[in-house]
């Protein structure tokens, strides 16, 4: 089973998706559209466009550096990821790389040691750990899909519950149409609708390039307010 899951991940080289995202917490409610592009030859690169209020922003992640530009405000920021995956927004850290990976279907079965720990309600239960997260996966053996994940941050002691719904067949594999993420300790919930996806299609280099005008203002990364770029 693990070998099949690892093989499925290994054959996911590029990804293009049209997503609708809803974020809810006690302090903030956001909804935005996103175009996500992913390419993995030897490093991680992606671009996305998202609408937050009046902002339309484009971002590129390349070699552990994320750069975000808002044409409307003619401003940008860049930041090196903490520990190769976290972006710092004020006093909050957001695992950007892992969020992309669990959205497109890369869970690390081919990169990290995983062990089978039993069956539960028809699912195969696996455990896995990396340098930051202890993870549990509920795998549907009939469709070779992850139905649910439980991630526990080893140092900061909070949990993420990630669930996948409404699967459909696409390009020889099963893909969800809806993903939800729940973080009880931090009090937020994220719902992602995968409206359209393409896997292993050629993506031009221009999609992973961010051209910033010379007169654009460089600003500090946002601290979590509704506007992505101030």
C-alpha cells in the first residue's frame, strides 16, 4: 500500500488548479479565489493569484523565498521561509509548503518512513513523522486515497485535522473536490473547493516568474489583517 501511495506521489510532477478558499475564525472571515501552479523537478515553485477585498496579488515561491506583488497597490514583500516551509505573518507562522503539498496530494509517503498501525472503520491507518509534524493518515484502500489526516506540531503542541470529500476520477487517480482544515487550538477553519485541476501538464516558465516594477514599494510582510498587501 505504501509503495503504491509513494508511486502515485512520485508521478505528480506538475499541478494547475482553480480553487475557491474560505477562511473562518473568531476575528476574521475571508473568501477568495486562487490559481495554484506547482512544479517539482528538484525544487518547489508555484504561483497563485488571489483576491482579498480589492487586492489582486501574485506570488512565487522559489528556493525557499516567497515574493508577493500587488499591482493595484504597486507594492511587494519577500520573505525567506522559516525552516524551509513557514511564512511569518506578524506573530503567526503559517506552514505554506505543507499546505500546498496536502492540497495537491503530496503527503510524503515516498520521503518519510511510514508504518501501518491498524484498520479503523474500513480505512488503513498509517503514522509518519518529519522534523516538525507527527502525522496520522486514514487511507481508503479501494481508491488509494487519503480521506483524513491528523497533524500534531511537535514543539508548539497544536493539531491540524484535514479531511477530503467528494472524490472523482481524474487522470488515472482519485481526487477530492473539497478539502477542509480545522485547527481547534488556534480557532480557525479553512475550506478549499477544487473547481478545476490538471495534473502533469506543461507549465511555462513565465508562470513561475514575478516581474516587479522598479517603482514598486517594498513593504514588510502583513501581520494578518484582511488586506494581503497594505
